[in-house]
């Protein structure tokens, strides 16, 4: 009986520590972006269809690239946004040469949702 109580107490203590450390880490991470220094990356922005439709033009502007991150054969070949290029997320590291040389170019990624 004593061992069960000790095991339960140990488990609760570990759980409490895990939650506390997770909260502290989250607080530190969110606090670091609020310190006035804006991050250089912008992938945290989630845009809607209207924003993407404004970017789709023929010919595609040089400072905009729409990237279809879905599997090429299964999804991209069956239909995609006009002007979008296929860089499946599973092959992204091998296909970075397709990305624009201009680091200020707007990159719009889209996928099929969470899998």
C-alpha cells in the first residue's frame, strides 16, 4: 500500500513538473517575440483564399511564388492553383533550388491540411 502511494505521489510530482516547465518554456518563447524585436520570418501568417487570389496573376509576378506542398502525383497533377510550383513537403530539402533567389519574395505555401 505504501509503495502504491509513493508511486502515485511520484507520478503526480513528475506531471506537475512537466506542466510547469512546459508553461515556463511557452511563456519565455512568447515573451521573446514581444520584446519589441520583430522576427524576420513571416510564416506565422495564415492567409485566406482572397489573399491568394490577389497574388495569382498571369504571368506570375517575379516577387511572388505560390508553392503547392502536396504530393505531386496524388494531388498536384490532378489540379493546382495556376502558376503554383510543386515542392512536396517530403522533398522540400532537395528542391530548394526552385525557390526564388530574392529573399524578399512573397512565398505562399498551401497544402491539403493536417495529415
